[in-house]
C-alpha cells in the first residue's frame, strides 16, 4: 500500500526575495489513490516540473497516465507564459503598456484575459474601499529583486500619488476597452494577475484529461483531485516566522493564496521595503506581516490578501468575515488571527 511521500525539508536562511519554500503554503505530499485498482491496471504515474515564471519558481505536480503527463505539463507552462506576456505590467509592448501610454487620451482595446483581470481588480477595490488599487503603478516602478532593487524617488512617488485612483479606470466590457482617466496614470497588475495565470495552467491540464494536479506558484497553490484520490496535503506557514509550519490542510479542489511582506523585498539604508504597496502613500504597506486565504475558487480570494495587508487590522478582519473565506492573518504586533473554518481544517477546535 502506497504511503504519502513527504517532500524533503531543506534548511535555508530566510531572506528577502525567497520564493516557494518560505511562502505562505507548501506542498507536503503527493495525492495518493484511496484504494488499489485491478491487479492488471497500470498504476498512475506522478510527474513534477519546476520553472521560473513571474519572478518566482512555479511547479506543476500531476498524477495520471504517463503518455499524457509530459505534453499536458508543457502545454500548461506555455499557456501560463502566454498569459504573462498579456498581463504583465513590466512589458513595454502589451496592452497594459498601451493603456498606460494612452492614459488621459483614449480607450485601448484589451484581450478578454486582461479585461477579466481588470474587472476583478475593480471589484476588490470596491469591496476594500480602495485598499487594493490597480492604479498604484502611477507612483513609479518598484523592483524588489534583492540582486537589483530599485525604487522611485520620493519626489516621483509624491507626484504619482495624484494619479492613484481606481475610480478613474473605465472599463467597457461590451467594447472590450480600458481607459485611465488622467495623464501619467499607470496600471500595476502584479497584485491581481498571478492567480488567474496559475489557474490557466491548471485548466490547461484539465483540458488534457488530467484530473489530479497541483500548481504551486511561490506558495500560492491551486489544486484538483479526482474522486478516488486522496486530497493534496498542504502546509500552512506562520506569516510571523515563515520558516515554521502552523499546521496543514487537505486540498481537493481549491486554492491556498498567500501574501506576505517576507516574499519579495530588499533592504536599503537599514530599512526593509516589501512588494505590497499602500495606494495611499505609494510606499510598502505597514499592515500585517502576511495573510493566507483558502477558498474553492480564485475569484473568491484574488486581490483580497493584498487589500488586507494595507487595511487597518479590524477593517481587514471584517472584510475577510464578509468574504466568507477561511483565513489567517499574522499581525505586525505578533498576533495571529484565524477564522473558525481554518482552525477546523487545520485540526483545531
């Protein structure tokens, strides 16, 4: 009888810019069949591929018939890369760049994938009273790679804040266009595009007939499992000390999404700068150290963790309660807040 395989633990120093291992969630084991099949049947194969995408390590783990796995995983990575090219705000040639260049002038035609992401951004902006704002890119380019960090000047940030206002983004679904209402405004899709890109990879696997798979993008984990297969076992890390596991949850069909001030950051002049920007200041948020959210769908959590990291702690917890997702929040005061649903899923009372 097969046992769940535990991935080897690796000792690493917690550094700004560390990716998958020290993110908010970690894969602890492969899904396994609940019962053996006929003796003559071929056992399902397990396959895992990891590549760098979106500035982090993205891994796909899949279970299925051997001839399907390699081409399905290759197609999934190709689709994710295609969507990165469409949705990244670092590209100088895609529709995001065109919307930025045309700010205050004219609407720009955008692909359905980008329209969906921008609609999601506006939805979470309304729910969070602007704590999440896709126009925060107006303050200038931040780069959080510790090897080559960069930040706008204080003068650039102060000037750019006049263009940070999600209400000035006009989306026309029928025409398929987007318009930023003021010259100098810029979109920053970094807080809203990653999960849909990972979801596109999982849906591609599904299109190839793969029923049991997991996509891990730097600790954001999307999973599906066939009815006869045990759930994936996913570890939940403590956002106050990401090298430590708080517990684990079973994930059959759903998502574990994490945001943390430890994920992408750099230190300059003794101060640490992380990638979650506060649209009110243009600088890294001073809210919680991190959040981990569990839900059945990307739509339920996309952008929500980023908003909570910007919000006042009480307001952030109220937003999570209204959203109905299982969640934990690691506070800057070393507190840890968990919803009752997450406590139950982790085996607590």
